[in-house]
C-alpha cells in the first residue's frame, strides 16, 4: 500500500474529487498549492522531492479549457502542460520515486482515429487542430512515462487516459469550460431569462463520451490498489457516447428549459467522434457507476448551489 501520495492539481476538478473519495482515506495525501510547488520551475520540483518522503505521485495538474480557450491560447496550453509534465515526471524519476500515475486525456488521439479508440492508436495520425497544443503536451508526458519504464524496469510510471470529464468543481465560465458545464450554464441562463431559443455550435452531430469526475477518482483508488496489474496506458470511459444535440436535450430536460435549439454552422465542432475503447479497462476489472443523467443532475445541483450561496 502507498502511504504517502503526492497529488498535483489538488485544487482542480479531478484533484478535489480525489480528495472527496473515501478510498483515499487510508493514504496520506500531500496536496501542495502552486505557490508551495511550482511545477513550471524544475528546481522547485527537485527541492520538493528532496524534502518529502513520497511513495507515489498522481499527476493531475494541468492547464485545461474548452475549444474556445484551446483555439485562442495554443501556446499557453502547449508550453504550460509540457513543462509541468516533464519537470514533474523526469524529476520524480531522478529523485528515485518508483511509482507514478500520469493523468492524460483522450484529446491526444488522432482526429481520424477509428472509433472506439484503442490505446495503440496514439500517434497514428494527425491531431485535432482545435486542441493540438494541449494534445502534444499530453503525448509528451505519456511517452516520457513509457521511456522511463523502458530504460528503468524498476519504475512503474503509468498513464490513465480518461474520456471527457465533468462533475462537481468543474469550470463553468464562458471562456474556459468544457461542453457539459458550458451547456449547463447556458441553458440555466436561457431558462431564467426565458429565452425562446439557444444556439448550438456546428451541426450538433459530433459525438462525445463523458465520465463523471467522481467515477475517475474511484478508478484511481482502484488502480493504485492494483497497480502491478494496471496496463502501461489505459483508457477510462463508459464505452458509449451521445451527440452534442442529445446532450443539449438531456440537460434541457433536467433543468426544465423548454425553448428550441438552433445550430450555428459557422462555428467549429472539433472531432466528429471520440469514443474510447474500454477493452483493457474491462480486463482490469473496473466499471463506472454513475449514469449520465445522474451525473448531470448532480453537476446541475452543484452549479446552482455555488451560484446561489
């Protein structure tokens, strides 16, 4: 059992869901803020490892955002995430830490990958242009873990590749949110302002797979308790997906929005489909427990609670 775990990104959505997961109570979690541990400064990372006795690292920190943010700030998404990944992972290895979980993203798979997308399809094609900077950074961290394992077999540096995430502690702002929280905010405002119609970017036919963030935390607890059996790279998802139009309707039904939807064909839609292959996940013995409707309901309740405090 890992007694002392360094969790980066503890203030983010994934990090906060890990902290709420009761399965982590038997471990001691070190959760430094960015002021206490600046992952962009390699000397600060080395100093932190030197001053703390760490059994396992969970790398959940990152600069994240939706299509708008990725298109507008590709330099930031590439540089920030690449530096954080390399500084943390390589320095952990140099500091003698033998076990590390790198949380990546299905965004790093090729835009024209055959769905469902298996782990072997990494770097087998052109990336999606709307989030290429972020994807390149995540690919770098994933490959670095593979290289460390190859050069030093005593190390177990493994990568978790979740599908799109949503849930409590998500970002709901118009400039940095992903699809589900953005739609929740948009439709609640439309409902409250009695708007007759709401626009959907693109034709709404692109398909997406979303996992409730608390379920990812449950998976991570399961993974570290079965770490030897966990594959080098493993997709974590549901195994099914919905169209953007369907997500809008599901969220509208939950919050009680009665207006109509209009597709704005001048706006980008991203990859047409991004459904991960969960064959290895099934073999590993884990399955999600939160349905899409239940997860969205809980996320809506969280959003309304935060905005009405």
